[in-house]
C-alpha cells in the first residue's frame, strides 16, 4: 500500500486513537503512517453489530415466550457464549446450559443468581424480574 | 502527574500490533535501542494463517493472520538471549501484589488483558477478546500508568479496572499473565543477524510445511473452499457476517493493514539491510503485493456485507482471489526458503 492510498475514513476507533499502519513512501521504502480508519473495516464492524443486536432481540423474544431463562438474554446482551459465561461464574458449561431453561432457572439459589448477576454487571432483581 | 519519577524514563511507543509493541518497548527500555516493531515481528516469526476447524469465535470463523499469542515476545527474547520472567496467577490478590511490587521497583511490565471490560476502548470494539497486551509502567496515586501500544498516547486505569481485564474469562483467559525481560546481555550485530535468520526459517516452516490443510499457505485454500460453500450452507446473511469477520481479523487495529503482510514486508526490508542481501529486499515486494491483494479481497467482501453483491459468483470470485493470494505467498516463502540463509 502506498502512503497516499492510506484511507482516512473515521470510524468508532478514531474517537480513541489513530492507528499505525505500514505503507510505502515515494522511494518505495516502508515507513509508518497514521490512519483514521477505513470504511471497509468500519462496515465489517457495523455488520457484526447488526448481527449481535439481532441475536439480542431474538433472545429477548425467547425469554418473553417462556422458551429461555433471563440468563440467556443477558448472556447475549453481554456478547457472551456458554463457554465465556461459565468462565465468569465458575459453573461448568453443562450446568450453565441447564440454567438457560426457565424451569431450572426459577429454582436457582440466591447465591447462584448473584454469581450470574455479577457476571452480567446487573442486580439480582434485574435478573430475576426480566420478562423479555 | 509528577514527571520526575524514575518510571517516566519509560518511553511509550505506538505500534500496529500490541504484542510487537510490548516486546519492542520493553526491550528498548532495557537498552536494546535497535529494536523495532518489524524486527520483533519477524524474529518472532509472527506471520501466519490459520482457520481453526470446528471452532467459531463471536459466532464467526476462527481465523488468524498471525502466530499464537505470546509467541512473538517469547521467540524474539529467546533469540537475543534475553531472559524472561512470566507469571500467571490463580487469584487476583496475588496478581495485584506482584504487579505492585514490580511497579515499586520501577520495572515496566507487559500484561495480557481482555478487551471486553477495557474501559478506555470504544464500546464497538469491546468483544470477548483476551489476547490484548499493554504495559504498566508506573502508578500515580490510585491509577496505574498504562502504555497501550496500539494507541497514540498513554492512558491510565484504576486498580479494579486493571484487575478486571487481567482476569477476563473465556478462550485464552489471561489469568493475570504478566511478563517482562529480566536480564539483557550485550547484543552484537551477529546475534541480530542470527535472530533474523532463525525467525525467517521458522516462518517458512510454519507457512509451507505445517501438517494439515487448515494452517499456513494451505489454510488460505481451506478458507477459500469454505467461502464457496458458505452462501448455500449458511444463507446469505450469515455468510456475509462470516466474511465481515475475516475482514476484521485482517484489517482491524493491530494488523498494520493487509493481515500483517505489510508488517512482514517492512521486516524483510530491515532484514535485507542487516544481512546486506538485496535478494531479501526483493522478496519484501512479494509481501507488499500479498498485502495489497488481501486488501482488494476485503473490498470485494465488503460488497457482500454491504448488501451490494449477493450472487454465488461473487463468493466464487472472492474464493478465487484467496487462491491467488495463496500462490503469491507460497512462492514468496519458497523463495525465502531457497535463499538457504544461515547455511
């Protein structure tokens, strides 16, 4: 990539910093230059977020319909999957999967609910009372 | 901030990639003034390609354009005979205590962190990615002084903020991972040349001779084959998201553009000067070309996730572009291999 071709198209990252890129200067040698961003990757990030938001909305609907427990919704809201979530709670994936069922969820102990709430950065009552 | 504290001798260096940056800045702090990001990347055999089978990350394909996290620091230090200390912790209190001890000693240290809870990152970038690296180089009252190599400027984090990202969970969980060069002996140009040669030879091996069909240059063909099937198998919507994920792994902050290929080209240019070997400089051009081709493929992929390109033939064209890239990279590494460096 030539230095003059380095895109300067601001994206979400440019609020924080410009990023360092390796480009060719006029003499055909490598040097570094700062970029404000590139629409091609900004659009990739945007499309990833469209996907994330769709998953969150589907999860909300599933909780509303009584198919999934609130843990499922907050897991999606926090961009987690079962593996990441069980990392934060310390419960094995197989138990985490059970906790996604509304029937199992309603009998969870306060202690377990507190673990989940803290993993999601919410209060126990927000978790318990989420209806979708 | 008091600018007379001894830790202010630490100089922040902005780099394309976080681990290269930590390696470069910490080694320079130890007096190895010659260290640059491309040199650290190349000695550490940083260039790679892999699509890990059966694994999805953030609901997309698990693709990486670089070697595994931690390897660049480890290999670069080793080839320069630099002793390294690294520690992981089972509990946060011990991790904090050890960090405080090093900060008090005035030793800048590298820390592996997760970005999901990294407060200074823009929200859009905060996925559960646990292989980010930053340097803690001091303390100012209750805030740690942070040099994040991908940023133009230094920043700070509170103790709870830092501990939280050091104990992020999920794949590649950092477990408080802290690392720094311990002892540095005088380094001769001959040692640098040796490090360059072993870095190149290891990279040739990783890209050309790694077993299996999903890593190295053959990994690019593997992904190309997948892309041909994605539209039918996953549907257009999911297939678009998958392509978006490739572009992000390839072009997002930390890559220097073109999936690290420009960075490797810059390394070979430096290597040519150290080795006084113009043949290496010529091969550098091949990686520039590969990087440009990766970027061209990203533009095409963007057409799909922007909804402009929807046909199977568009997916086929993208897949073909990847096959062309594979040939360029394969040939470039074969040329590097054929130089018989160090023999």
